[in-house]
């Protein structure tokens, strides 16, 4: 009884399998839709550097060279460059030919020429010192003579004439002294002996070429320089410009 029942079950299963096979062959359902894409995965690790490839062949120039284009517009000027160092001086050139003689100038006016001149006598000179001071001015054109110091100071370069006449009752030696820039330049001495104690005149004179600032004065010998001082007679010192330097 049990064996019959098992056989029936087996038969039922076989029939069921056959029905399913026949159903698959006869009726097939459509494919389903793709699912939604998943999230991107994490970046992978860098791969190894590949080997260097062989150089490619040179390209072939196949284009045709066109004609030269028109000249473009000039650009704006650039900034000036820095000044260079001066070059060495060149050799001195030859002298040029002498120029033509110029036209004769207008005659000068003597009134426009400087005319320094002075004369001074001794009346109440300051005591002491070897410079003979002629303190009372008679003439002092353009003011070159300084009656407080007894010195003539040159303001106009040129040739000057100086002279003196000094009264004395004793042996006396005087000199005309000039200086340039404060340094003595020349000295001319004049002496006279007087054994009788009478009025006697010692005189001297010279022409000197002076520059601006030069000085001229009369100087006495320390041991033989006694000059008469009184109202009877006068001692005088004078000078004037002969002509200015060219």
C-alpha cells in the first residue's frame, strides 16, 4: 500500500516538471530594467611610470611661403637710457687761422677812467711804530689812502708814482715799502746825514706796478727815523695812478 502511494507521488512530480518545462518554452516574461547606478568607488593608487617612447619622425613641411607683409606702424619711443660715463679727453687740436682784424672801437672817455690820487701831511700822527703816518689828508681822490694807518691800498691795478718829502734836523733814513697779499715785496731806502741841526729835506720817489689789494707806505729806520714835528714846515706823502694795467 505504501509502495503504491510512493509511486503515485513520483508520477505527480514528473508530471509537474514536464508542465513547467513546457510552460517555459511556450510563455517567457520580458527582461527587467537596469538598477540604479551605485556610488563611485574610491580612487585607485597611481600606477607605475611607463617607459619613454621612441622619438617621432620629423614632420614634413608642405606649406608654401607667402609674400612679405607690409611694414607695420612704428611703436612708441622707449624711455631714454642712462647717461654713460664721460670718455677721455681727446688730444689738443691744431690752432685755427688768425681771424680778421676787428673794427676800431669808439674812443674812450677820460672822465670814465679811474683816477686815484692822494696827498697827506703830518700834523698830529699817533706815536710809536715804524710806519710814518701822514694824518692830515689834502687830497684823496677815490679814497685809496688810509690816514689812520699811513698806508695806500690799491683798488685799481696799474702803474703808480709815489713821492715823499720829510723834514728833519737829525740823521734820518726812510724807505718806500710795498707789499702784496700782506707780504713785503720791495723796499727802496733813502738816507741823509745832518750834523748841523738845521732843517733839512729828505725826499724820494718811485714808480710801482700794483695789483688790487697791494699796499704802499713810508717806513723809518728804528735808530735814524726822527722827523721834525711842528708848524713851521710840513712833511708830505703823495701818490697817483699813471695808467691802469691792460
